[in-house]
C-alpha cells in the first residue's frame, strides 16, 4: 500500500475506504474492496526476525504513573548483569517515550546498516530502541493516530537488528490500545513468553489492572504475574514500614488471589529509584543494599524461572 493519510481509520476498520479521511487516498479503492484487511505479510517477516530472540516479555500497566517504564528498565538492567546474557529493551510507548532518559541515552541517534536499524547500546549486552531516538528534541510531541503508531511498531519489530538475544523486554504504554493490539498481533506467531503487569496498591490502580488482565486473556497472552510497585516505604533509619498508598481493598495480593495469578513481588518506595532514573543509571548498581533492590532481584529471578520452565515445556513437546 502507498503512504496513508495522517488520520487513516486503518484497513481493518469498518470505515476503511469509506470515511471522510479516505477521500483522495491512493489506497481508497483497495481498502473499500476489503483486500487491505488480508493478513499483514509483516507478521511472517517478524516471525523470521524473532527467531534469534529466545524470550519475549511484555511489561503492561492499566494506569499511567505506576512505574512501568522504571520496572522495564530495571528488569533489563537486572537481566544484563550476567555478561553472558544478551538483553534488548524495546520502548513502544510512542507518545511518552521515557526509556532513553531512564537508560541514560537521551540525545542518542539510531544508525542504519545493511541489516536494519542498529539499537543504541548501554553495555555490550544491553541494547535499546525507542521512538525517542528518532525525535529532534526530547520535548517534541508525537501526535499520531493508530495506523501510524502501528507502522512504527511494525518497523521496530521487523527492522531492528538485535542479533542473537536472550531476552527482549517490551515497554508498552498504559492501557489496552492500538500499541498493545499491534505488538500482540505481530508477535503472536513468534511466541511471546508472557506479560508482567505493574500496579500500585490502591484500588484506583487495581481497577485498571483488572481490565489489563482481561485484555491478556482475550488475546491469549500468558500473564507471568503481577508486580506491586510503590508498595510501602521502609524508613532507612528505624526500618519501620509506612503505607504511602494504602491497599484499601487488599492490594495486589488480594487481587492476584481472586484472579488466580502469581504475585511476583512487592517493590517498596525508595527515593533513590527516581534519582537513578533521572541520572540514567541502574538503581540496582547504585543502591545494592536497598530493600527495593532485593525485591527487584527476587522478581527478576521469578521471571527468569517462568521463561526457562516455559522453554523447557516447549522443547519437551517438540521432542515427544
């Protein structure tokens, strides 16, 4: 298909080829015929590309501001502490790309080679890709409709040259919108290990997480488990824990018990987490003795165990 208009409703839409924005589009007749709704050939191309990626983990949240990108970054940092583990971090939060700042890569540019886009590397075994690298300024607003976001995600998954990777961590925007549908659709044939869902203890956050879990079940995306972020504050002096965001309905633990999902862990508040993110450094390395670091490491270990068990089961199925 040729270049689409800015406000294209998408080839799968009921308005495809019939909407006001379709007038004058070179693809109007194709979309109106329904031919544009045939399976995207990019799905097979992405499947082939992803053969070099062993594990794929999506990080989701129902509500913004719960620390999803911070968790994604520290999951990547934690996995990459093993020098023999190759880790990739993909930021598909198209309108709010915070990963370049958190990873200390603000201002970096993406380079293109014969084998595709080259990721920006934090370390030799930790590569990052984000729409933030494509903006002329970190203050630039990305004002795109669904089809253009969809095209960008497709390009990230198909054209980035990750090489041989053990873990691909995908940081998504909050909610259940175009970006989530796109990444699940494109990775469906490539086998996603599952999703980690991040929440905070209060009910206003848990309400949206329940919707996120419902989304995962509808699109048959396995849920690795739930992480309760900002789960209390442990005083560094007296070691007493205070509930900054009281779990009025029992927090993530009660929700996980009700929905029969694993609670991967609870990460307490630590002011150094925000400072590390602003400096673009790994909190795990900056504050190795923090209770939050211990929580992160425990959660990361449980995610690795889930991925390894899933891989082992699949290998047994293939060999049997």
